[in-house]
C-alpha cells in the first residue's frame, strides 16, 4: 500500500507544483557559460575511496568559489524523480549511462551541448562506446565517467586438470563449446560442483549477439532487433551451455553461492573454469587471490576478433538545476585528464604503501588512461596479472554499448525478460525472443509517439 | 427575559470531544490520502511522466490495462499468493496461539519469541530467504534432504516461485498469533466448563465455543491479511527486483506481483498515468473483496455486544 500511496502523494505534490508555474519553470537551457558560480549539490555519488575523494578535492582547489555538497548514496530513481518533480533537484546526478536515454526523452535531464561548447569540453577525449550511451538524437546528455569492459577469465589449474591450455579455449568456435564445456564442468552426486563455461546470460547476451554479427538495438536507439536469427543463435548457444550443466535451476543455484569479492572466490575454490566478466574482478583477484592461476583473454567474435561490451556511469544535469553552469564545470573537472591522473596517482601511492599491485584505472577518458598507464602503472612482477592488465588495455577500444534509447529501461526489461523466460521455460528461446521483440517494439513506438 | 441557555447533553459533549480527538487523523486523511487519491484518479486518465504536464488521454490507460498481458499475469500471481498465504497464515497462527494459550507462565516469553520475526526489516527477510531457498545450498532444501526429499528450485522454477514466497511470508505471522492469543484469553472459562458438563469433548468445545468466541479476531485478521497480501511488495521486490543484478536474473513472469508491476511502470518507465490506473484497479479489487468478506461475515462472525 505504501507504494500505491507514494504514487498518489507524488502525484498530488506534482500537481500542486504544476499549478504554481511548472517544474523547473526557470531557464531550461543546458548549462553553458564559462566556469559557473554558486553552490552545487550532487545525487548518486559517494566518496568511498581515494579515486572519488581526490577528484572532488581537485575540483574544490580549482574552484573554491563553487561549494560542493555531495549527498552520498547510490542513485535512486524515486529520489531523483521526486526531486525533479518538486522543482528542487540537485545540480548534478551520477548514474548508469544506460538510464540516460529514458530521462533525456522525458526531459528530466538537460542537453549539455551548450555546456560542452562554452566550457570547451573535448568530447573527443571520451571513448566512442561511452559517448554512444550519453548521446540521443545527436545531443549530448551526460559526461562519461568510468568505463568498464568485459573479458574472459580462465582458471588455468582447471584447464590443466582437463588436459587443456588457455590456447585451447576458443570462444569463436561455437560448435566446439559443448565439447570444451563437457571437459571442464564437474557434476558430483548429481550436483553441479564446477561450472565449465558460464555464458553469463542474460546480462551478456548483447556481447554474444554482437559476436554473431547482430545488435539488439539499432544505432538510433529506436528499433529493436531481438527477433534476428543471429540473436536467437547466440541465445541458443548460451542456453545449451547451461542445459548441459544441469539446467538453469541447478546452474543458477550453484552460481548464487559464489562470492566474487573475497578470498573464497570461485576462482580460489576452483568452482568455475571459463567465464566472461567485468574488468573489476581483476582488481579483486589481485588483492584477494594473488596466487590464483588466472588467465585473462579478450572475448572474441566468431571470426576470432576481440570485442567487448562496455558500460559505465556519467554525470547529468537535471531539469531545474539551480546552477547548471557550475554543475557542468564540476562534471568537466571530474572527468578531465589531469583529475583522473591525480586520482590514479593517489591510488598508486596507496597501493605502494600497502605493498599491493596497482592494476591501473579504466576511465571513459582515453587520454587519461594513456597517461595513467604510461606514467603510473608499473608491472607488478606477477606475470599472470601483468598479462591480464595488458589484455584489458588491449580491448578498451574494441568496446560497444547499447545506444541511448528513449525507452531504454523498457527495452532492457524486454530482452532480459525474454532470456529469463527461455532460461526458466526450456525450449530454444526463439518464441521468447519474438515476444521480447513485440514488447520492446511496443515500448519504443510508445516512446516515439 | 432570555431563555436559559441549554447545557449540551452528555452525548453531544462526548461527540464534540470525539471529533476533536479525531481531528488529527481526519486532517491527515484529507491531506495525505483523500487528496492524493482524487489526484491519482485524475492522473489515471492522463499520460503523465512526472516532469511534463499531464496530457488527457481519456480511457487509454484503462484500455492498455486490458491489452497488457502482464497486468492479468501480475494480478493472477497476486491472487494466487493471497489464496495460499491468508488461510495458511490464519491456520498456523491459530495453531500456535492455541499452544501458547496452554503454556502458562512462559507464555510471555514465547509470545515475544514468536513476535520477534515481525521486527525483522522486510528487506532483510527478502535477502535472508533468497539464501534459505537456494536450491543447492539453502537450508530449506537441506532440511527436506534429511527426509530424502529432493527440494525444488524455489527461485528459478516458475512453478515453485510462488510457494517459496508463501513460505517466506509465514516468517512474519507473529502479529496474527498475538491477536489470536489475546482473543483466546478472552474466551470465558465458564463457557468451556458448561460445555464440559454437557459432555462436549475438546474438539467440540473448540468448534462450538472457542471458534465462535474468537470469530471477531479471525475476521479481523482475514481482512487485514487479505489486504496486505494483495499489496505485497517489499520482500518480493528485494528478492527478485531489488537491484540490477537480481532484476536481471529471475523469471519476472512468475514473481511479478501487481504492486511491483505498478511500481515499475511508475518509477522505472515513468508511466505515472498508467500506474495510477493500475492503482485504481487494485483499489477496486480490494474494495470488492472486502465488501464480499463483510457480507459473508454476518453468517459466521459473533460479536459479544450482539444479542444472541
């Protein structure tokens, strides 16, 4: 009932505000002007480590005339929308880039093209896949922050036990995956005790589809492509890998017991052999399980060419922000090459003091990454981890992302639901993808209308 | 000579004081319930995304509700849960209350023990049961394993998702137990004694004395638990939709409750008008069910104030 009530309460508040002249009835222009002035506040950003604190301190030193209030905590859509609706939003919001299309279409965040032009933000410095996610209909709505890529992790100890080497793991050969999986997976007493190959669906379906030459969503963010036979083939490949390991129920139940963040990770416990995953796991593995026999390789398409699914966060300026110019200055400073470098140096110094390896920092800023890896990063001497860092670096410019879409949240739900139905219901998934296509198209058409 | 001023009667004075004491609630009701309800009724006829002004669309949202298969599915899920949860909660709570009623001096201790789970935050309950219901390593299947039962996939098999949620819901039946216990302790002992003298056995006394005497409490918990079940949200949202990773890894068809779908439409997809229409349908469903229950209650609920 609380949620039902909250809709009604919010509605009433909003109506009252609308009656007083509308939400953000002031200037709707997208923040522009030279460096802004006045106090700013943020939502969705936290200060958990030196990467965050150093950059905020850098901003404060560079712009003492712009006091910053960081309201720590994860992005909360209700909090954000309520703030915008009440006409009292923060000046900046930090959120997942994939949310930007929906909010841009709605008008709850401002286009930043003026800000980019007036403050001389060099958009060329950001990675193309990150820019795709913050751009809708040719307008920029966000300033990209971090940049996370997916690579393939392997446990060489398990490979060796199966009489294989990392070179034998060829994810471009889809016909050979079942045999490879059968050598690596382990079932004891009817229970799955080791995953051979984890396709990581639903979340990595876009990467498997891309490897097969298909995009789930057209570049304009308005045309769903879930019914493409190449997408169906990618899904079937993932489904059969899971089916061969006891089916979704057993597979997921086993995977749900994994703790990737600690010393008892499935890598340390030899519970998984080959799996694609985000780059952050290398940091954790380096810290928690430095002796693990980890090998990292790029995910590849069916021709063997590296590719990676990229994602990350961005700064956006909500409609009704009191100081959009100052907010833009903050976003510019937080993502500037020098600022990222300062943050990376703070982390490198801290790691040196802790005697743990500095495995680099992966940002949406190409120049920052180049400088960080040229000047701060030093191979740790642990060849496995040094090679892994090199692999992750090598795929940074092979990234793709789902383009910003005016119905991004609904599109995501449509394809996730399709895959989950296929996983839960059995079958080859084609009917589920067809339903997903209908749901996604309906949502995209509604958003377009 | 002016007529002597009549002193208000006692009843009138009491009524005034009653209204005065009710005033805070009345103001709260008007400002925080009635007003927003009227607003949401209006919004249900509009296309509204919070940020832009509402645009009148007539009955479009209601037509969309009829055409959207997830509305029917989520409603079916919710009713299915209610039909399982409410009778089970009432039966188990009554059983526990009957036991507690016999405990005697330790009754207070056990009452506290049974009530403690109610104090657990709903979010924590959701996360806890996600672990307990894990197919491979969960305690529930571990327990079933002792009896040679191969437990089901509680969170991934669409057929078992709802029974798993019902199992979780039984964790928090302490409030119902306490209400029944209070009612049981109010059953006059002489009625039992008279029935015993008349030769009634324990089952007959339970059926003919205890149940009628606590029927008011039973009816109250039936209404309250039904309404709460139809509005189930927090625990299930935490389990299956709480964050990006959980939302992405479960079969949404089996676990989407009506209010969860409403919440998604409102706050994830920004269809506030459609969500308002959904809220009104739920309101009507609850209203109808409650009215039916009230009507039927006349046949089986006994109030002591009534003349027999």
